[in-house]
C-alpha cells in the first residue's frame, strides 16, 4: 500500500505500467494493420503493373517481329537465329507463370492459365512460321499464318491480360472496404482499451484518486472525444509532475492515430483515382495496327495523297487520345477525335460505312471526359455496321437539355435481340459476371467513368431493335471550361 506522502510518480507507477502496455499494443495493432493492407495493396499494384507491361507492348512487338520474319528474309534469318520471338514468349511465360503461382482466387488463376495456354499455342505457331521462313515459295502461306494465327493469338492474349488486369483492379475496391472495416474495428478496440485503463485506474485506491481526480476527469473527456473520432483534441498539461508525462504520451498517441487515419483516408482517395485511371486505360483503340498496314500498302502503291490523308487523320486522332494527360477536353475536340477515327475507318470500310456528325457549334465549348464518344462509335461500327454486312450509317448528334448534355450515337446496323439487349444492359450496369464481353466492355467502361466523375444520376442508355438500329444516349452535366 502506498504511503500518503508518496510522490505522484510512485503513486502512479503501477497505473502507468497498466496504461502504457495497452497503448503500445494498440499502436502496434494499428501499425500491423496498416502494414498488412500496404503489402496487399503493393501486391495488387505490382501484379497490375507486370500484366499491364505486356498489355501495352507484347502484341505490337510480336506482330512486328513476325511480320519482319515473313517479309524480310535477311532479317528473318537474323531474328530466327537469336530466337527473338521465343525469348519474348519465354519472358511472358515466366512473368505470368509467377503471377499464376501467387494467385489466391480461382478466377485470376483460371485467367492466367488461359494466358499460359495461349502463349504455348503462340509458340507453336511461331515455330511453324520460323521453320518455313527461309523456304522459297512459303511467303503467301506464312502471310496467311501471320494474319490467321499470330495476330489473332496476340489479340486474344491481350484481351485475356485485360481481363486479368480488370479483376485485379476490382480487388483494389474490395481492399478499400476492408480498410474501412478495420478502421471501425480499430476505433472499437481503442475504446475498449481506454475503458479498461480507466477502470483499473479507479481501483488503485482512494489515496491515488484524491490526488489525480481532476486531471483524470479532463483526460477522460478528451479520451471520449478521441473515441468518437475527433483526433484533433489534446490534453492541457497544467502541472509539472508525472501526470504531465502521461498527458504528453496521450497527446502523442492521439496524434499518431490521427496521422494513421488520415493516411488511410488518403490511400482510399488514391485507390479511387487508380480505379478511374485503370478503367480509362482499358479504352484503347485496337485499329492502329490495321491502319499502319493500310498506310504501308498505300505507300507501296504510290498513293501519296491518300497516305497524307491517312497519316493526318491518325495524327489528329492520337493528338486527342494522348491529350497531355488531361482527363477533360472540349466537345469540339471530342468531335474532332471521332471524326478522325471515322475518316480512317471509312477508308477501310468504304463499301459499308457512311457517317454523319451533327453537333451544334454552340455546344463546342462544353467540357466532356476524354474518349467518351470514341468507344461508343467503335462499338457501333464493329458490332452494328460490320455485322450487317452491307452499307450502314452512323449518326452522332448532340443537344443541351436544361443543365445536361445529351449525346447520341445511332447506327442502322445489325441491332440486338431482346435477350442480347438485356445482357448488354446488365454488363453496362455492372450486374454481369463477365464485364469483358466484346460488345459490352467499352460501354461498361464509359458508364463507370461517367458515374465516377459526375455521379450516379448520369450515364448511358442503350436501346436497340434487331436488324434495324441501335442507339446509345449519353447524359453528362453541361459544364463549360
């Protein structure tokens, strides 16, 4: 039993021990939780980064090397001798094999298995072309293999990689929810520990309580405020005794907890920004390779004016696509973007494609998310006009209704059956298991980007009549720069 004349340090020695241990445990718990989620976050981002490297470069590099092997016998012998295509495939197999070994869920494991199988098939097709590359008279056969086997396989691998990247991106959203749950749990654990500390302190006896009642009462008030989530509160240090040390320790603890909570909040914002960038990264033009092939063909045929026209349209198209990192562009720039795209596609599909863009000039200054219309126009061409297999038209219109802009992309192509229309609408709303349907993923990405930037009241509306028409209406807020 402590004597009446004991110093405050002696009277509080036991109390300090009982208080500091829970404090340390609590901080270690928060640090361990933060470290756990940081490791999970880093692992997901690392997986996405590895896969995205091959999503951006693998198809282009492989198609180009195999094209050189087919058309240039001297370069073919050099590339075959150094086994350049095999090296690229082996490197890709190593990366995706490691991702497969570390995958925890069934879906990414299956998707990675598909990628590995596709790489094996691609390896076999490459070996067939390399085997005949030096044989005179195999050019036409190898060109057919290049188009039918290599380019289709590399496109398939690219689509499979995009599916894997999308799955990993959704893991970021799930991780964010886990962080929120752990924040709530951490606050509950902190409250329980603080209550235990107060209960133990109350049992130390009348002599200790008499000397520290008022300071402890103030400490309790601040503790309750911190337990409710107010980490800006601090204990006023009004004395020079040992109690001041306790108050200082408590203030540092609250400051650290506040810093941890703020750090987690910033990570949540970064996760949301990452999701947006990944969704935008999914919307990439897939016609570049065919366009370059067409330009090469025109150049070889001596069609200089057509080459200039095609290169100019391609330059205008990618000027908006790159956009110096800007997320928003004027409606005029977006119109120029899709006009360049349609000009290029008009050259390739001149027998089946006609288009018309009617957007009033008074709407040109309004701002729009970059690459909002292009995926919709591309969808209309590839899944509407091409499937019709005869002349079709694409109409792009715009109007302002109240505080909203209404942009409409309509085609008179193949249309959709009621069942298919229902399925695509589910994909757009994010209610389908597979968001990567060829005719639905572009619309799904546009819908998600609009909702993330403008809110749930904006988005796209899809309507279609089989064998007649398909219409996509895009609603966004009318905002000028």
